[in-house]
C-alpha cells in the first residue's frame, strides 16, 4: 500500500494560511474542492504520516487531504 | 502548595514512528535496528508484538530473528525521530515553559502554574496524551505527582497511552511494592548494595534508616532516601535553558559556590572560548547570548539577549553574558552553577552588513588573535595558550 499523492492547486492567503482549491488526480482529472470544513494537525494512520489535515467537501462528500509535514507533498486519505 | 509535575514517556518511540509510516506492517512484529547486512546490527527498539515474542533491545538482529522468525526490521531514521520529538515538545510548551527533556522520548513538565488555564494535572496529562495520539499518531504514557521521581515511576507504571497519578494517599499501594532498581539513579551496583542491606523494594528503602544509608552509600544514600519518600526537591528546568543542536553552550558547577560577579568573568571567558571554537567550526555567527544560573537553593534561572550584530567574538559574547548576569542577579544567595550559550545563528558568508556602532578595526584584531590562538592550541595542545583572564578561572573549573 502506498500513499495517494496528488497535485493540488492552492491559494496562499496574505496571512499565511493555505487554502486548497482543486485536487488534480494522477490521470489529470480535476476535482474542485467545494469547502474546507476543518484544518488541524493530524496523523494519518491509514496512509502513514503526519501533517496538516484539511477536511474537504468534494462533490458533496467528505475527504481528508493532508499536507505532509516534511516534504510538503499532498496526499488523500484512502478510504 | 504542592507542585504538579508530569513525566511523559513516548511508548516504544522509534518503533512507533516507523509503525506509523508503514501501515502495511500493522499487526506484525516490528523492530528498528542497524543494517542487518552488517554483522553488528542490533535491535534499537521494538513494538509490542516483537516484545511478546521475546525480542530485546540491544540484542543482535540474528538472535532476535531466531526467537521471532517473522520479525520485520527497519533501519533507524533519526531525522524522523528528531522531527517527532520536536513536535511533541511543541505540544508540551503550549502548557508550560518548564519542560525538561530527558532523551528524545521523555520529558518532565511542571504544570503547577498552568492549572487555572488547563485543568488539574491529570486533565493536562490526558489532554497531552490525546493530542500526541491524534496529531502525531504515536502514544505516550504519563505520570503525575508532586515530584519528578514519582512522576517518572508513574509514566512507567501503565503503558501504553495511560495516565497514572501518584499521590500521598496511593503511594503505599503503587510505589512501595516496586523493586528498588526501578528508581532513577539506582544502577546495578547500588541495587546489589541495597539488597545486601535487606532493601528490595522502594517501600523498604523509604522505611530504612537515613543515617545508615548515608554511611553505606555516601551522599547517594541520602538522595535515594529522599527519592523513595517522594521528597526530592529538584525542579523542572525551563526549556529555554536546554541545550539542543541549535545552540552551543556549557554549564559548570565549580567546587566552591560563587559569591560575586568577578569570580564569574573568568569562567565565562573559558566557556565562551570553547563555544566560539565550535561556532567557527560550523562557520556561523550568533545573534543571541543566553546565560543560566542556579543558586545554592538549586533554583535554575535563565536570561537571554540579542547582540548588536552577529558575532563569534569571545570577548564580546563573554562580556554580554557577564552584563546580563550582573543585571539580573544580585547574589542574595551564592551561585552553585553558571552557564553560557550562544544561539540564533547566521551563516558567516551571509552576514556582511557592517554595524554603525561597533569598532570594526579592534574587532578585526581580536579576530586575528583568536584565530591564531586556535591554531596554536590545535598544534600544541588544548589550553597551550589562553587569555590572561581565563587563568583566574582555573580554580573554578
Ligand atoms: Mg520511551
């Protein structure tokens, strides 16, 4: 099992906050993020790792999007 | 008022970090160890399943695999462990600035003054455990008591991910039956001596005659008696003071207490000389100087301040430290220990900006003198040539 790293289009707010706007899947398909419901530090026990966790609503469904601590890569939690 | 001290211990620390990053090994015995291709590879840490199979820290990997054929061994990744340790400390520091690390995976916290904000000791312990679990995916066990020794026994009492409070009321049930070797600073030799005196448990030790203990074990005997009775007065040192790899520093406890600032000047010069050598080796300049001191009642204090411009100059840094101590301490009590350190580094090449207020010519001369001294010492032996002022400090080293 490996982590599902994805491309992310994000806005860096003037106050330093990061707001992910769109997830770009491996096949190039784009998933716009409707809203971000919560941002917190969290561990991902399923994919393995720690970072900032964005609870996103995508097409009406909840998905966890992580910005990994060290490498600054994004991954989506496997469900 | 009684103090409230926590001791946090990350459970099977290295192995837990690796388990988090390898969800595919979930439910399998896992250990962290040296390169198995090299013969001297040994087990550094193991998870619960490996422990149940009899795998022991410190044994050779091939021995461990004999006991536990399915054992998965991953190479240690110290960068990862430092990152986790740092993140855990950041959580601690949200609850108190009195955080004294003990290795990468343990720390004492004094939360006496934090209870109005965050709840009592047990509540803070439970909050911290939950945060470590949720945010970092590893677990900690925490002991809560009114002294460091019992707090540490508490964190050992129930693992993983548990809080144990040791109070004057439950001390008899929890602490007294524990083997005396569980106590901090009781090594094998001391344990043998104690066993010879018929002392097997911590309870035995706490009921033993204090003067006889001192006679048999010297100062240590008296100290262990206070440990066993929950009377150890030592304080949790402020985190700020602690030396990590982002600073260079030294602390000394001279044989005689220090009663005025003139005795400290030479000591600071000696310590700073070595610190500046380390900075030169790393090619950095410091922007901050910090001092730490402990009075004869064993209370630690620390102070820090910025420099006008980044420096690697012994005189400048030592004098800054002396000035800082002079301003912050009046010698109402003599000092038992003093230390100085430098931090907030910039790379030497990155710093070219001149300051308006510093005498550049003299500094350049100082720099040449220091480099020359260093070359001489490297060639003919440490302390072959020293500053005159540092000679005075020899008595205090
Ligand atoms: Mg531990």
